[in-house]
C-alpha cells in the first residue's frame, strides 16, 4: 500500500494504537511513517506543560519488514512537534524491525518530542539518514541491534535527540554510520 502523506498502513491522528502479533510488510508512505504514522497535538493544557505522559500504546510481537518512508520513520513516525515537552510514548515488546528504509531520517522509528521504549526486540538491517531509531527519549532493554546503516550524521543504531538514552542488557553488532557514532 502507498500512502500519499504518512502511515503506509495506519494513520493515527490524536489517538492510541495497541496490538499483538501484527505484521507490517512492504508498506510505503510518500512522507513519514512507512507503516504507521502518529500525529499528536498538545491537548487542552497551554503548550502541553504539566500534562501527563500519553501512552500511545503497546505493540507486542509486531513485525515491521521492508517498509519505506520518503522522508523519515521507515517503519514508524511519531509527530508531537507542537509540544515543548515529551508527553507521548510508544512501547514495542518482542518486536522486530528489519529492512526498513527512509530517505531523510530514521530507518525504523522516528519521533519528534516523543519517547520510544524497546523491550526484548530485534532491530536488523534498517537504513536511513538519521540512524535506525531517532527520537527525543529512547529506553532500550534486552534488545539486539545488528547490521543497521546510518547514511548521515549520528549513530546507526540509536540517536536520542534530547540526549536521553537508557540502554540495559542489549547487544550492538555490525552497525555502520557514515557520519560517526554507532
């Protein structure tokens, strides 16, 4: 499927999305989020300040394979850019990202003012200008990053744009960055 704007398979506009045992295979978006694009707003609070974190959802045993975005988020894009604070988060458990690509940003998951949690997941052979996962805050536990490629600046595996990166019990192997970092 080819989406004109974002979310080759799923577009979520100010909502949540949870699922179990899902496969997103060979989806394409002209702009962002080859498989899934999420757009959030700042909500009722002025500028989003003081607002609790919105849990966008949990995707368990999801497979993102060979998805493509013309801009960023080869598999998933989370856009919360209107908020000055990180108040949205999306969690992936026992999930796989493999062979996803983007042109100007992260090959697998990209986020603007968002948190991404990865638990017991595999991230393999993704490519993009901004690494594989690039968002404001990244929390990774017991996951594997192997053979990912960053064709621009930043790490091939992870880029935490607000410099908040937590990694526990994970393996990084064979990742390559043209612009420095791993």
